[in-house]
C-alpha cells in the first residue's frame, strides 16, 4: 500500500493512501490503528475505498510504523494530532474509522471536532478501556510476555487453527506487528487506553457504526454495545465467532459493514 509523508510539529508522519487515485472532489476516509499496530492493518478497506474513488488516509500514529516518535500516552493528544494531520493533508472533513485504541482516538476526534467528522466507525471499542496490570507491567518492561498476552487475548479460540483468507497466519500477523514496535511504544499505547475518560458532555451527531466481536476478550461485545447506547442512533454490527482482531478474523464482514457508513 503506497502512501505519503508530511511534517507535523517538525516530525515525519506517514499516511497510507490505499494506492488509489481519488477524484479532486472525493470524500475522505481516515483510518486509525490500535495499540502497537500501524497503517498496514487497514490494507483491505484502504484499497477498497481507494478504488471506489475515495481519498484514503491510513495514519501511522507517532512512533508507529513509518512515523517518527515519540509516541503519545494520552488519547486526547492523539486526537489533536489527527486534526493536524488532516490539516497537512488538506482534508476538511472525513469519515473516521478506528480500531481498539484507534476507536478512542476517533471518538475523541469526533467529540472535539464535530464539524470535521462526517461519519464515525468504532471497531472493538470500549469506553473506558481498562488494561490489566499484568499486561501494563510487562509492556513497561518491554517484555515479550506483553505481546504474547495481547496477541492471544485478541483472537477467538475458534479461529486459531483456520482462516478463510488463504495464506494468512493470524497469530503471526499480530505478533510480528507488535514485535516491530520500538521500546516503550506499546506501553504508551496501553497507558493511553487505560487512562481514557469519557467526556460526559460530548455530543456526537454524525452517523455512527459500532462493530463488536461476540468472542472479544479484550473489549467484550457488551462494552461496545454500551458505547453505542450512549450515542444517538448508533448502528451496531455484531460478528459471530469473532475476537478483538476482527480485521484478521473477519476482514470481509468488517469491510461490508464499513461500506454502509463510509460510502454513504
């Protein structure tokens, strides 16, 4: 997936564009990855929407993928940074899609800059999003146990030995991405999730889609449903037999759901 580099506060930011050629007046869609991940988790939806003529921006958050650090450890800082990225890309409004930690960033962006968010999709979300002490502690020590815990808990047990998409080993995909993170990045991300506080006065008026995996052990489906209930007229899609790593486990179903809100 090709992309572009811009400067934000003197640091390089990488943004994947899905290898598309958008129309000059095309609507935009922004993708925000989860903890320890990067823009590559959005390969399928990025390419699909780019080929439909939309302008795609799959960001690498600071310190992730090809973007320079340091990473942020507060969701609010990530959301404000995302606004700067859209300024640098000359994107006035966009549909914003976030997974896990990225869903919190998308949520905060929509709440603080409502005039810039035409639609919102929250995948594997929970608000608040508490993180267990063993996972936080292992990540602070940059111990591989943090990767093992997060990667195992992110996948449903029913899909560990099979994949409908040939050539993809789901556990290895998640493990390699987390292993590529620079020291301290995963801990900063988990800290951001753990300290996130919902703004009770926030008003989100754009169309909202919440996608929840019924077998999600990281952000249980009930947590996603709770977020949906707090948002006016939010639509919910529940994925049977799917864990937190829904972009790996149910990529086609996720894309089908996203089409309904991103391309609307």
